[in-house]
C-alpha cells in the first residue's frame, strides 16, 4: 500500500481565532475518564452510542484519543485510532456548543492528526461536514445508511448459528480481517464479550462464515458488525441476535448503501432508513466492499 505524505489540514467554520478569550488552550491525550465526558457530548449530538462502547474503544489505541482544554476544562475532542501501519480511523470530532466558532476544533485536529503518520485515514462524515473533510483531503467512498425499527418476534436461530465462545476468537478474528481494513483481534476480544454484548457466529462445516454482535445503546440496541458470506447466514445471525428482544425494543444497524441485500434484510425485519453518513478516506482507499458487510461495527471506530 502506498503511503501518504503530509496530509492537508481542514478549513472549517470553527477556524476563526479565539478573540477576546485570553484562556490557555492545550491539547493532550485523553484518559478513559476524560473520554466518558466526550461520550456524553456524542449522546447529546444524537449519535446514540452504545452504553459500553468507550471501555472497548479506548484501549484500542490509548494514545489516539485527544482532548482540548481551556483553562483545564475540556471543550473539544477528536480520536485518531491507529489499527495497523497502514490504516487509522478518525472519529469523535466534537466541540462543546459553548465553545464553537473559536478555533478550538481546528486546533485540536491539528494537534491530533499527526498521530496517524502516513496511514490511510477513514472517517464517517455527517452530510453537513462532508465539505469540511473534503477540504482536508478526504474523498467520499460510499454512503452508510442507519436503519432503525422494531423487529418484534423473530424465528429461532438456525442450527448453523452458535453463541461466540473463547474457542471461536482466533477464527472470528481471522474472518474479521477479511471484512475490515486491518487486523483487530485485541479489539474483538473486548467487543465480543463486553457486558451487555451478545455475539453469534455462523458456521459451515466448522468454518466461520459470518458473525454478528448486538449491544445496548442509549436508545434501543445497535447491531454491529454483521458480516456474512451469504444472505442466509446474515438472516440467521440477525434473527439470533434479536431473538431475545421485546416486541417494542428498537434496533439500529448501519448499512453500506451499495449493499442492496443488506437493505432488503433490514426491511424484511421491520427496519427502515433513518439517517446517513458518508464514508471518506484520505490516502489509498482500502479494498472495496465485497458484499459481506451487512452492518458496520460503529461510526466512531469504523
């Protein structure tokens, strides 16, 4: 994979200098405790984060979470999580509403972005910020559509579907690396077993041909990832993940727009399009979606 040179920096509406504000502004790596506050900001923006996401996210790259402080008070944040020597993912680009329009976001970005080095960087942009990221050198790859709905009572899971156990971890991690741009075994060890998370694997002749995870979120439940070789496997995994939910419990799943089969699966289970983001990359674009991604893991960490 070719490497990037020095990436351009964004020009945003938050670029205006902080006039009339003599406070000291610093950007430093964030602790997990710091990031819980950022999680509250994300919830206030309507992102509907998983209730245990931060404990899984932060150890992935503890040096990749940054917080801006004004006179010691957190006011801005961004994460630049490195997964491999070739790939990183940017998320949580946030400024507290009381401090927008003062250049805090841009200053935080400039301090944090070098952490990516020469890696390709991915992100999921809300439509209003797509032009901002484009000016920073990011190009659109595809649209991800959030679907939400109440699946109600689903059929019992197929015999080929089983709860994920520790014995499955190596095989699931190997399968995941075929669907995600980098190896992330350590992250999956947390993600598959975190409190409240339910994970199922789809097997054919003892071979992993898909897996999925559902987790509690601020509002309802979120499915992610949902990877499968074939539609039948994806359907069986979806039904297994949602089998224990109440009839009024809402489910959210983020589906790459080019994947018509995944959209049809969501519709058949009572989910409908709700909002969308744009996956963008700075640097060489990772291999195109191959049809196995029925639901992405998260919009914050890719």
